[in-house]
C-alpha cells in the first residue's frame, strides 16, 4: 500500500510543478499590471493636481503643523555671573547678513567662555565703504537689554590704569579657525583671554560651527538673530513705508535677484555674456577666487548658475502668477545691464526696488548697510519671497530662516538643477510642454516655507527647526513650549542672583572692616 501511494505521489509531482510554475507566472503578471496601474494613476493624479494648483493659496502662510517659533530657554539657564573671565572683541566681515550670523556666533562664544562681549565691530570698509557700523544700523540699547539674561555686553573696551597712566585694555589678537568647535573657545581662546584680560577675534565670519549638539545654544542664536538684532527705528520706518505702498495694490512678492558680478564670477557662469563682459568676470574670478576650470554647461546642469531675470519671469508665469503682481526686487547692481531685465519686465511690468518706491531719505545710503537692511525688512514682510540663488548667499539663507521663524511665511525656492534641462531645451527650440514641466518642478515639494527637517546644505540660520520651535500640545517632552511667563522667571532669577552677589560683597566688606579694626587694637 505504501509503495503504491508513494508511486502515485511521485507521478503527480511533475503536474504539480507545472501548475505551480503557471500560477507563479500569473501572479508576477498580475503584480506588474497592478504596479503599472498604480504608477499610471499616480502620474495622472500628479499631473491633474499640478494643473489645478490654486496659486492664490501661496499668498497665505504655510501650514504650521501645530508648531510655533520659540527661542526661550527650556532647561536650566542661569544668568551670566557678575564677574566674567575677560572681554571679547570681534570684527564681523562680509555683507550685512554674513555679519549678522557672525554677531550670533559672537554671543554664543561669549556665553560659553563667560566673557563680556564688546559691541561687535562691522567691517564696513572692505565691502560697503560705509562707516555707520553697528550703532548706525542696529538698536544698541535693545540689543543689550534683550540679551541681559545671557551675557554681559559693553559698548567699548574699558580703560585700565598702569604706571600712573590710564589707557584702553589691549586685546590679544587671534585669527580663529573656520567653523571652530565649541571646545576651541572653551580651551585655547579662554586661556588667552584669562592671560591677557581681553581677546580680539578677527576676521569673525563663519568662525563657529553651525551644527552644534546643544539645543539651548542654538536657541540663543535665534534669540540674537530674531529678537536682539533689531534695526534702527528709521530703517524700520522706511521699510514699512515701502511695504504699505506695495501692499496698497494687494499682495506683493519679493525676489532676491543674485545676478551680480561677484556671484556670476564665483559660479563660473559666463558664456551668456559678451566677450568684453566675460573678460571682466574672468578677471574678477582670478583676483578673488581659487583657480579652477569651470564649464558653463556642466555648472548649469548641476544647478550652480544663478537664474537669469528672464528665467525668473518664466517660472512665475508658468506657476500661474498674474502679470499685474507687484514685485519688489532686492539686489545689487545687475551685471550685463538692462538687456537682461527687459524680458522680465515684459512678462511682469510692475517691478520695484528701494530706489523706485522708497523715500528720498534712503538714497544717500542706498548702496550701504542701510539699503541692504531695508531690502531685508521688505523681503521679510512680503507675502511671498523667492531667492534665485540660495547657494553661498547669506541674504537669501538668512531670510528663509527668518521667514520660517516669523510665522512660516511663504518662500518659493526654485530647484535650479531640475529646471536647467527644461530651460536648455527651450533655448534649443524644444519648448513643447515647457510650462507644464516647470510647474511640475516648482510644485513638487509642496513645502513653500513650512516646518521641515534641516538637511545639508541648510544651516541653522536657514532653518532653525526644531530647536527654535515648539508645540503647545507636544507628544515629545522636548518639543513642549516653555511657560508663558518665562521672561518673568528669567528676570526674577537674575534679580535674586544680583541680590545674592550684593550680600556676598557686603559680607566680604564687613569682614574686611572687622579685620582692619582688629589690626588696630
């Protein structure tokens, strides 16, 4: 019986194997069909959603996801000790926003070294040829008052008496390493400070690592950047005047056109210019940047070339913005003259800048720090902001971070790498479906200024989420918003510690007086 059953079973195996093979093939075919249908549906649905995007929604702020900005301390944050380890001087080089980041870093450095910060110096001569400095651009008293719970600040380095003469304390000059870690400040720099009484860090652009694993220090950067650094009242007044004029026509957008000689030379994007203009760019590059062979087409395809004004206009039209939209242009002198602006102006005729819409009182300093500060404020307050080059542009990067912090205001960041082949096809006469292709690129992310994880090359100045944001109904304890009375708590602690130190000084004085009396007996 067993042998017959075994024999019968062995005879059925080939048939079963064939059936299994056929079933397997059928399943694979079915899976392929399902996947094909899925992608087909997904593509159709994506195309449909892009076609039906309501561009008017971009005038509103992005979805917050329950987050709000908050840079107040969330853990134990003692006030600065009454006695510091010495004085810290810094010279902030570069443009307005590079200097702004440097000021934030200087405050963090002063905090971790327990140093008294001397009001930062702005290197205005090399870039702006503008002597206004920190007091001419920022509200000094507000700066000092806002940071009183964090560090001690003085307006100038104090005088000291030596051999019967009074003179200013001489600070020991140090050139800090680029992107130095916190440990460099708490060891080498601090040792020099204790040795000399004061140190002078110069230059001070990008001299502290941006990514530091200390959330409270990142929040301190935000307190400096978005609260303590307030422009002078006249700059705020001029900016609001311009914003009110632009908004009288409805919503307005601001665009940072980084189509300037220094950026074009840096990027190596010169082929679109005349031979004479190319010579100027090549000369500038040789004088200011490292020698490197750059091929225009290759640079463009990897997204390293700034968008031209015309390309910006074509993007806006493809996205569905009306050509009556008021646009504020923040930029320096555009390279190549008006021939690059004419196509943009033909697409969007309502183009303004602080010279055309701003009051006359700005003109005397339009090229200096004040002009850049006004551009910054108008772009911050605009309904939509578009940076055309967010690579090494401190202006664009800082604004994106500030607008995120300022209530998730809409920022549209073109993906130059994805857009490059589309524009190149158009230039070669292959423009079919141009606007649809541009729309798909521009609407693919769907973020437009909402909270999102920081990824390279973003820095904490471009995106301070999550350290400088919180949730009222947070699932994670570290994301919970601090109490509403956090300022009162900090003030109370500062006051109590001042009283404690006053009592200690009084006790010390009493003890000294007692010892003196004993010595007289």
